C-alpha cells in the first residue's frame, strides 16, 4: 500500500495515480469529488475517512449507489424504513465485511426486490444525508477498491446531479451559528423554555429526542421533515441556550471498527470497585466515565449491547449500569442474558433511562434491578448525581465511604 500526502491538482492526476489499495491522505473535498467522478466509470468502493467519521461509498455507472457510515449502517436503515412504514422484527445476518463492497449490500438487494419504490426513496435519503455530511468536513483520506465482479441492480444517482442538489443546502448550513453537522447530538438544557417554545403537544417527543443520544438527522426523521428545517430550528434553540449542540467526537486513528471512545482518566486506587456501563450514547458514556473515575471508581464501558455480557464476564465489575433503549438489544433483554450466566446471577444491575415511568420502575424491580432516571435538563443534574452517589455508596462503596 502506497501512502500519498498533500493534494492532487485535478481529476486527470487522480486518474493516473489512484489504483487499487493506494491511499490518498489530507485531500480536499475537491480532490475527493474528482476521484469519485473518475472511479465511478468502473465499479467499486471508495473508503473515506475524516477526523470524525468513516464511510464506504459504492460507485458505478458514473454515480453513487450506496453510502454507509461506519457504525451507523443498521440504525440508519431501520430508521429510514420505519419512517416509510416498513418495520423489521430482526435484521438478518449480513455477509462478512469486505473492503470492496458495502456491508449492507446483500440485505438492501433483497429488500429492493420486494419494496423497490420505498427502497429507492430510502437509499436516496441516506445518500443525500451522507453526501451533505461529507461536504461539511474539511480533510479526507480515501482508498479505492475495485469490485468489477459485483452485479449492481440498485438505482444509481449521478454524481453531477447529487453535487448540484447538495450545493445550495451546504451554503445554508454554513450560515448556522451553533449547528455545524447533521451527525451532531442534541442535549436539552432548559426544559421550561423548550415547553414554552414548542407547546404541550410537541414537548414530550421533542424532549425524548434531545437527551444527547439522537443525531440531528435522526431527529429530522422523527418529525418527518427535511434535515435543514430541523437544523434551523435547533440552531435557534441553541442560540437561546434551550438546547446544546454537542461537538463531534474525534474517532480513533487506527482501523479497529469496534474501537470504543477513549478518555483520559485519573489514577484510581487498585482495590476500589469496578463499574461497567452499557449505553449506545458516546456522550453519556464519556460523561459517566469522567464522573465516576473522578469519584474514585474503576470504569469500563461498551456501546455494543450484544457484546456486553462477554465484556462483563471478563471485566468482573461490582455493579453494571444498563440503558434501556438501545438499537441492537434493549436493556431488559440484556438483563436476561446476564442473569443466565451463573457467575453474574447476583451481580448488582441498575437500569438507567430518560423514561422515568411506572412501567419501567416495575419491570426493573421484577428483574431484580435498581432504577435510575437520567436527568432531562441541566437543573436535574445535581439530583441525578446525588441519587447516583447514594446508590453507589449502598451497592459499591469506595474505601473512603463511611457507611452508617
């Protein structure tokens, strides 16, 4: 593999230099788009990396067929199909990941045969969403992998049409004060002012999607409106300090697809209790990790609920905090998995959710778990910390805690 640095002056030079497995680094958007136009004359995947995200883009016939953002393939497809009235009770096992084809290619092919018009609409939305995201980032590294043997029977969106479609929207996004990217998370700060702004009818749903776990693009799907319209409203709310637009998190520089968020932590005494957290929100994971290590706990975590039981068996924590609403496996199903393990049958488990309902409280008690409600606004944070600290003093006390 040959690494190239700097920028390439035009598409002809890209054509002459970009070969299978060759990496172009620190390229501008102009260079990336030029490479895509050249490589789309054949069939293959261009893998793109920025400081924040990774993509696989399937090119053929002068256009773009599929756009996959790493780590978001299943949630994005399920969300988009759900918004069109098609619900999947389970996602089948997809074939092993390969560099020269998108992860979801077999699945989308099968669904397209059954729901061609809906799938065409879903894929177009995903492509435009990711194309917009690419245009709002600065520096790119990419590599081309030919796949001439791949039989592509899906719709093709010509790159020239996509670029013209997205150009005006990019200019509008660049005028925002607080919102910078459709993949940013949104955290509710002032619930009272939000209620006054959106009204009683919209408040419950709006509060549900502003817990720091939902992206702007997902919020737009929830309200069935264009991303730009949602971003415009959120930008105005952020200017009034009603919501906070969370900065994009830098990804690890290595190629580990399952890499977890890395946070610098203070030194913790060797014999202090171990805490494990399972949540699909990178923001919450980092906030909880900083808080608990600051108190003196050892902390590990995962955003992959399906892998959590094995991680817990390996880590041997004193207590585990589990989110209820996760895309791959909900918290109650994870509890069942954990309790089936003889070594984890008596492990202290705590369900953590923004949905502080009687039903969730009852189900937590029935599952022999404790329950902790996430703060809905900044004013709830002190109460949440007090409840969390008291619960830990009871179930996983530090050596410095005095128990009465």
